[in-house]
C-alpha cells in the first residue's frame, strides 16, 4: 500500500505551497472524518486546531449532521420507504450483512426516478 500518496499528504503539500503550513507547527492539518470504502463524497479537512475541534464536535452531534447519499439500486421502486434491519460486519471479510445478531440500522430513502431496471434514490442513514 502506498503510504505517501494520500489525501492528507496532498492537503499538506497544498497548504505548504500557499505558505499556510510549516512542518514545525504543533498542529498538523488533516481530514476530520472518513468515507467508507466504495463511497464517494466530500471530505472536510481542518487547517488549524480550533477548526479541528469545532468540526469534530459537529460530527459527534448527530443532530447537526445529516448523512445523505444518492444511490442507484437494481430494480424498480415506486415510493419512499424505511429500511430497518440489523446489520452485522464480518471482521475478516469486512462485508456487512443482515443478521438478527447485528446492530440496529435504520435508513430512509426517497425515490428520485426509476425505470424498469433501476431506481435512483436519495438515502439518509439515521443509524448504523
């Protein structure tokens, strides 16, 4: 695995080029959260300690943060809905499956558009 070609290193390089980061600083700018594998989205990075603390607090408080995704799913759906299923992660394979011994996972979805083969959904992860 390439440990030098990372988003954090790109951020540091960018800030150095603008004169906004010095390696002798006590705080190192970095990403404040992560994206799950096979997920695309926005990453937020903090340039200073104060911003990092504030962003971490925002991510902890689930009332201030909404995780919203656009998902393309196989099959046709004609309405909005809720998926409430316990999910269990296999630590060896890192795959997640529905399992009665899993943790509560609730997801709301709203239909954007559909055809005979696929549906485009707006998905909000509430838990899980």
